[in-house]
């Protein structure tokens, strides 16, 4: 799920001799929030938003839109990807999914030796 965003930062945002990419994940109440933040070249807001659009005629790549669509199809429209970017400053991607609880099986003491 995170791979297309990191790949895009390396391919499109990196200009010069270095780029810093920070990946975080945390649970906030009943949601898991991932962020991928880079200090790359950034992009204009209309372009950033077009990466999430379903219009395949305007779209150059599919990875980001596919991740966003799959999250929303699986969990609902309140989940998915948001992109904030400023030209010359960098980009911040936020991915929100619901907390997934493991199935009702609890481990037995004997399962751990």
C-alpha cells in the first residue's frame, strides 16, 4: 500500500543530491493513519488532486489512484488517500484505513511454548 507513494517520491520529487522521506504510522482511535512526507520539489495543488481522480484520460499513472480506490471500496468513502503538496517545498500523503481486529481466535498458552 505504501510502495507507490515512496516510489513516486524517489522518481518525481527528488531533485539534487538528496531527498528526505519520512514514513509514519499510528493508531488514532479506530483508524490507522500512515503518512509519507518528503521535502522534494512538490507540485501544484490541481496536479496533486488529479492523482486521485478516476478519469483515466487525464491520469498519467495508476498506482496512487488504485490504492485510494481499493481502500474506499473495501472500507468506505471516509477512508483513503489525501495529498497535500506545495511547489518547491514537498509533499505529504495521508492514508487512513480502519483498525483491523484479528479474528476471534485467541492464542493458547501452549502455542507459545
